[in-house]
C-alpha cells in the first residue's frame, strides 16, 4: 500500500498514522468541525473536512468518506475502532469500490456482529457459550420461559449490541418484564433491529479476552490474553496482560478455544474473542470483536509486536510476520488506564479546554493520546483523553511504576478520573488481582459515596 484513508479520529487515528509513517505509507485524515485543531489532523499527510461536529453528520457519512477516498486514490481504508469499524455495509462498499478494507471481510463482520448468530457458530465449533436462549426471543412469554430454565439473574441483550450498549441485568421476572420492551426499542434505535436474547448472568465473573490474528494463507494465531474486568456499567476502565489470578491451564484452554473460534469463520486480520470466566474458571464465549481493540497497546507491550503493522501487511495479502504460535512470546506485565474527561464522582463527561496537559515520563511508560495542551474536549464524542500504558518486569513492578506515574500527571481545565486510578492502584483487592466485573462498583460504593 502507498496511501490509506483513516476513517476515524482522535488517538486511534494518530496511532495508525505513526505506524504508516514508519512504513512510508501516506495517510489521509478526515475531520469534523469540532476536530479541526486536533493532533491527528496535523499528523496526516492530507486532511479533509468531513462534515459538522455531530458524528452522524461527519464520521458516519459513508458517501463522503468514499468520495474522498476515491479522490485521493487511496489503496486502503482503516476504520480504527468504534464508528464504522464493525459496520459490515461499510466494509462491503469499500471493497466494491476496489479499495482494501483493513480488517476482516464484510461477511465475517456481519456474522459476528449478530450476537445470536455468533452464538450458534461457536456452539457448532464446540466453543463453550454462556447458557441462554437458542436464538432470539420475540415475546415476553418466551423470555420468561428461558429465564425460568436457566435461572435468574439473567442478561437481556440486543443481538446487534456491543460496547455494553443494549444489555441489562434482570434479577427477577418483574425486572425482565419491565425491561423487555425498552431493550427491544433501544436495540432497534441503536442497531437497526429489535432482536434480543437471554444469557445466564455469570456471578463474580472475570472478563478475559484473547487477541487473535489471521491471514489469507490459512495462518491463525493468538497473541495471549487481556483481563478487562475492571468495568463500570459494562464499560472497560483498566485492562492488563497477563491476566492475574488465572491458572495457566485455563489460559491455554482459552487460547485454543479462541483460535478455534477464529478458524470456524475463516477469520483474517486482527480480532478479539471475549470470554467470561466464572469462579471455578469455567469460561464461556461472549462475543468476537472484528476490529482492533482500544486496549491493543497492552498486547503490543507484552509481545513487542506492532498490531497495526500486522493489520496492514495482512490487508496487502502478505502472511503473518510470525506464523507459528511458538514464535510469539509474551514478557513482563502491562496495564492500561483509560483517562477520561469526566467527574470522578458522578462520572458525567467534563468537556472543556485542556489548559494543562502534562504526562509523567519514564521507562515503560506509553501515552496514546488524541489531545495536546490547548485542545478542547467537546461533548460530541467519547471523552477519553488518553490511554496510559505502564509496562513492568512483572505486575508488582508495573503497579509501582503506575503510582509514580500518576503522581506526575497534571491535567487542568477539565475534571478527570486520575484520582480514581490513584485510589484503585492502592487498593488491596486490586493489588491482589482477584477482582471481578463487579469489583469496581463495590469499590466505588465503599470509597466514593
């Protein structure tokens, strides 16, 4: 590839540009009115205004993106994550224009984007799935029958959902009845279809995901796991690798299942297989993310590999740089903290101008940021300021570096969750590494009420 368009914004756009520069690939950025002064616009070789500040009038307007791509005669389009990254129709239209979509084929995105269909595929491939409905549930009576069979609490989920949107926990039948129609309506509004399904709620579970990578030559490998259990309202806050408090035996079984899942759909490029792990270390398939993950720097840190570079090479039709599983090693420990412009007590977004933005420096510190001092965090997009990745020889070393790091961070002009991270990394439960997906809420209840 000689030139690619990045159909995204902020830190992931800057991240992709960084690798492209190393590979002498020209980059075309698109930006909205709200983003015209952002670093990624200046970092790119060429940049085009794509529309107004609202996302549905800029970054989600496929016709405008394709028009610029054809004008610039780009070889490929990288969707980043979020926005159009898992939009099968977008991937299909890119391909129909004779442009390479830097990700899996549109039919794989379509199949894995439908959570009900994905469950069926995984069951056929002997990948364990969470007990739940055989398919979508159309009526409340059908939902109540399934819930009675698998037992409460249950998770009511939108078939087309993702990122924690379109899912709700129901403790009993009354909650299920109250949530059923509203969840279907929300699914229709957000994902274009109202189909919902039920899964057993795994109590005290851990959210562990496995990075996989496939090419067009039949090679498919895993790049180890990430623990993403520190969550609030099903949104990830901290991710780390390797996963603490998980036996190597369970990890190996999980790796094998993730590779099996990828092979079942003929997966190519970067993907992530997400699992929920119960208290007895039984693990179950949750979903497959058909894109680069927000937390990919964690994997890059422990493997020493550039995942964006791998994406580009695979998109060009080249084999994986490392085709044999034994060639891929992981060393040390990495923890990623998502720094947001938000009130640390209410968690409401805190838009405003970053009058001061200073990051501490040091060995093992990586900052993937979409902002620089003076930029504005606007209310139009996710308010994540940066991802701070701390790498250590082991987990204890990484945590010690994190404590020093956050003491040296200075952000003014907006409220942030930096103070929350300072509290978390001092907490005994987090230090022990045995936390579950409900740990953060319990921590907040005990310490921030």
